[in-house]
């Protein structure tokens, strides 16, 4: 595939080694810069219609090369696509294979535009937010980031914002640092537009944590005060007999 050959021709072995150590996925890495990837993608995009871009993006993703997957995601970044079902379906198919924040975020730059184009797709993001794959959980937040950045949200947008804030409350203590970072990013961007709502969210979260801790402490006290109902241990009569 000539597009893949073009990426390979730009390979930087020294940078590739450093990046591979950082990604820790075992996937082949070429060591390309974001600017190199974007320049290549721009050239391909100019010569392809939407169907052609989707086909090329799928082929690049299937190569399982790190920079090829980043390029695949960049190929699908476009605000206005009609119809866009093929693009959205491709993003959905890629989601389970997201195994690092760089690839997940690249995919969701494209994914966010499809969510904005059809907000009904937000329903699917709830499943992502509950996925065993931490990078799908991160993607649910990064893909809905436009709703944290809206300066003049409509009632429907505010409803989506509240839903994502509910997900964020559950993901704020996620065991994966990339997910917690996504929560912080969402709140930071929202705080620039609606600082009072973020302050309220933090207050509610602190209250919920305090309540949970009080319940745990109360349960421990109840357990300590509970009478011992097990009774004396039964003795085996045979044990008192002389051997």
C-alpha cells in the first residue's frame, strides 16, 4: 500500500524506540512526528471522497502500526459529512482496539464531530463509560468534550452536559490514570464556561464521599458492638478419653 510505504519512508528509528517504550503496547512504531502524519494525511484527503477515506482509514488501522492508526483517525476528522454512518460505524469498530491515550484521543477527535453531528449517539457513550477497557472509558469523556466547551449551550446540550458530569462522578476515582486525567480535562474546560457548575459538582462529590465514609465507619461500629452469638465451641466427647 503506497500510503503505508510513504509513512515507512519517514521512519525515525531513534524516536520510534523512545515512543515504543512510552506506549508499551508492543505495536510497531515508526517514530513520526504529528506534523509529518498530518502532512501525509492532508495529501491523501485531497484526493479521496468519503468512501475512499473510510476504506483507506480501515486499511491503515488494520496494519497495526502506531502512526498508521493515528493517520487513520485523522483521515476521518471532518465536521460536515453527509451521510456519515460509515464513518461513525468505523469509529465504533475501532473502539475496542484502543489501547493507549494517544490513539484513543486521536480516534475521538473524529468521534466528537460525529457526536455533535448526531447527539443521539451519546446514548452509546454510556456503554463506553462503563466499559472494562479504560481507554473506552476515557474516550467517552474525550468524545463528549465539545459539551464542556460550549459557550451558549441549548437545553438539550445542558442535558447532555449533566449526563457526562454524572459519568465523571463515577470515573473520578477510576483505577486508570488516563481516565482520571480525562475527568480533570472535562472539568477544567467546563470551568472556563461554567465555573459555578463545576464548583457545585465538586461540592456534591465531597459530600458523597463523606457520606460513604460515614456509612463505612457506622458499619464498623455496628460490627464491633454486635454480641457474639456463636456460643461456646462444642467439645468432642471422645477427646476427653484416655488414649
